């Protein structure tokens, strides 16, 4: 027998191996197998098999699992994801069944016949060692034994296929603040759990939003709430894995790691704040979890709910096309705000207007909590010598360097190079230095100078655990200032009396073609998370924006979709980013020429932007294809197989 194995390496083809006789009876599609590859041992997935013999082929070492760990529906989801995101199926399957999933460790044998009684209650791994893995597989195939997990003590067997209902399951976009969403989720989840179904709920992260939801939902569902995520400790993670697979009546909370989690009688999927960047997996297999779980709900024929105050353009377009039903609780229109217009840009000059200082002092006198948002985290994102007028540039890639005062470091955002700051120009040696494009660290220092003995917390997402500890000390009985970047918009269960946005309009030039969408999402998620009574927006007159435009959700989304359609951007057309990175310029140009040859041969030159070259640690080239996926699919597969080429579908920022 010959098997064709999809390996978790960046090539689209499969690799063929012969199967030793002892393993032939157990071969099935999508089983994991351990195989030799070059000078290494890799784990791959059987994508197909043929009868016959080929003595020139290497043999597989062994089968890893006693049966495929996913059912047909999850395999179909993996195949769809592979096609949609132009990613080899082996890499997708590796993400769906990660190596960190130590299933064998928690399985025990239960003997069903007297002749194998000696194996009763023996750990599976111990039995493999004692009588051989193939013998254990044979006993299982003959029905002499079954496997039970350590948490449910129920048989571990292939995931059952749920029969389809004749009714078309609902897709819902629920727009409302966090209190309204929680109430809606709780009522809906109760219905499904009472019927014995399991509910899968995706959240952007574990440490902030995840803990908040766990705390709030545990009050209602108690021990029926489980957590599954990459950051969860091994035993707890495996307990959730087996309970979700073997039992019913659980609410399973998790982040993007839950996207492919096998769930028995999965009857509802909920995704909160699906627009958050954390739903984008950026390593190896790049995908959007919100879009994938919508496809999963379609394949499994179950309802899915997206809850948010600031939905993504992609999801809102589904609403416009009649593919998602919308429930909207009007709350944004009632928000009142005040604008503080400055003649000079605060982020450039660092001088806070007197009006703003007065507002903060008044809040302190009233023992209120003030939250200050700024788009930048560092002390300064642009450092310039006042003598030679040159900015501080990275010695490796010539990128603009940022300054982190608490670490006394110059940091290059482009290539991550760090240098100690020596309080002098890197070019001419002058000590006349100007800091501009200031961020959260600068405002923290400014507030500490103005407000003595006031509790001040800075939140930027760099040290989440430490930030959360500092927030525990924030009390409504004493005044406090909380300064942060977008991380401030996460759900901490924190209420701020006043919210001040400084430099919010700068997102227009930071966030690419999604800039206005990003501005809307940051603004509304800050309101959702902090529920402030008073809102102040500090803007430079020359760069000011129309705040009212961002306070009417429906008008904003309809206008933004019109712009996207006219510009032929997502969600109307797809974007594929092709990247090549090399240390030497000529080596990179060689690869770029191969890519251009394929594009020209396929007649796609008119759909291309680039190549654009950028010097970082070495050289980086970018090519953008914009259009219909089916038009590019064959070409992108050919390009993917060129070594050292990366392809990203629908990147967030262009």
C-alpha cells in the first residue's frame, strides 16, 4: 500500500510513502503518521492512499492516532480554509491538531473481553510499550478494548456526525453594548445548554476579555463553563478537550485556538467583538477566525451570533446582502461629547491645553476615574536633532526609531533593533534633542508631574499581567488616571467617569485603507469598555475630523462600504500580499523575477501592484494582487511553491 502524506511544510504537494504490512489494516484518510523526511522525522496527515507496491519509496514509521481526530465536517472546514487562504492542507491540519495536544497521555484501556483482561485500566502509552502499538490497534479494531479518558471516564471514539435539521440556521449580528450583549448571550446560551447541546464562544484573548466573560458567565452557568486556549495549562486544556468531545451541556470559552475544536452536539457558536485584531492568526497559517467559524456553522448547520458595537466591514456587508440578520440596540446616538481644538499638535509638541488640565483637575477633586487614550505606546515615536535636523535612524534598516524612557532604549519598530539611548545625536553628537509623536509613556510622566500622589496606571498591552494587577488597585472611592493605547478598549469591567482621546485622528494615517473603520472601532469599543459619562476629544485644528460621522453607525457603514466598492477594496475584492525577504539584493530579485514570470504567463499583470522594495535587516519585496480569488488560485499555488515566498490573504493593513 502507498499513502500520500500532507506534511506541515510550506509546499502544496504531498509526499508518497509505502506502508509496512503491520500498519496496512489501520490506514485511513486524515490519520496522522510519523514519517522520514530528509534527515528528520515529521508528522503528517494521510490525504490519500493507493493499492500497490513501490520499493523506491521510504516507509512510514508508524501511525500516531488510533482513528482520525476530526470528523468529516471539521475536515471539510480545513479543506475550505486551505483553499480560501492559499495554505497547504498539511499546515492547516497541523494548526487544527497541534503537537501540544497530548491525547495519549490521558487515555486508559478498558478491557471488553476476558482474554485481554490484563490490559484493563492500563494507561495507553504503557500498553504501547508493553505489547506494541500495532497490537493495541488490532485489539481496538476487533472490539476487544475501548479507550477512556481521565476526565469523563467515557469511551474515546470517533466524533459522531450530527444529523442536519431541515431548518436553515440563523446567522445574527447583534449590535449593542456589553451589558446588552451579555444579557442576549446568556438567554440564548441557556436555551441550548438546557437541551444538552454544547455552545462554543470565541473571545479575542484570555488575559483580559476572556477573564471578564468567564467571571460574568460563571455567575450564571457555574461549572458548566470551560476554557480552551493556547495559553491554558496542559491538564486544564485537555480536560476541556475531552469534555467538549464526549459530553453535553457545556459553554466552551476560548480564543482562536477553538476554531477547529471537536465539539459533541455543537449547537451554537458565539463570537464577541469579531473585529478585533486578535482573531487574526499571524503565525504559519494566517486566517481570520471570525470568518472561519461562520463557515464552520454553515458546514455543521448550526446558528452563529456575532456580537459587537463595531462590526467589521466584511460582516456588515453580509448584513447588506441579506446573508446575516441584524439586531441593533441603539446606544451610540445618545453619546454626547466635547471637542478641544488645539492650534498645535499635542503629539508633536507635548503641551497639554489648559482646558484639558482643568478637566482632569476637576475630576480628581470629585474623586473620579479618568481614562486617556493615545494611539502610541512609547515616550516618543520620532526623535530629531535640533542642530543637524536629522531624525534618529536605525543603523540596520534606516527606519525611524522610537524611544522607551523607562528602559532608556531606542527601538526600531521595523526590524526590532534595540540601542541604549545616550542623550546625544547619533549623527552629529549634539545634545539638543526634540521628542515628538509622543505616546502613553510620555503622558504618564506628564500626569505624574502635574498630579502628585494620584494613582496613575499605564496600559499598553506589553505587560498584561502587570497591568491587570495595577488595575486591581483602581477604586471608585479614590481618584485615578488610566492612560493607554487601544488595549484600553478591552473589557476589564472597568468604569471611567471621563474619557479623553488624544491623537485619535492620527489613526487616519496609521491604519491604511481600513483607517476610518479602525477609528470607528477604537472609539466605540472605548465607549463600550469604559461606559464614560463624559467624553472629550482633543484634536489639532488642521487635522481634525468630523466626530459626528462616527456616532451614527448605519450611516458610517453605508458610506464606508460605498468608498470600498469605488476603490475596489475588501469586502468587494480580495487582496493577496506576496512577500520575499532576503539578505542579499540580487538573491531577492531572482525570486521576484520568477514570481513575475508566473504572473505574466497567467495574464495577471493588470491586477498587480509592485514589486515594492524596502530595506530592513536585509531586503524585502512586496507584490499585491487585488481581485477575485478564483482568478488567482492556480497562479498563487505556483508562487507558493517557490522557496522563501510568503503569501497572506486579506492582510489587515495595506
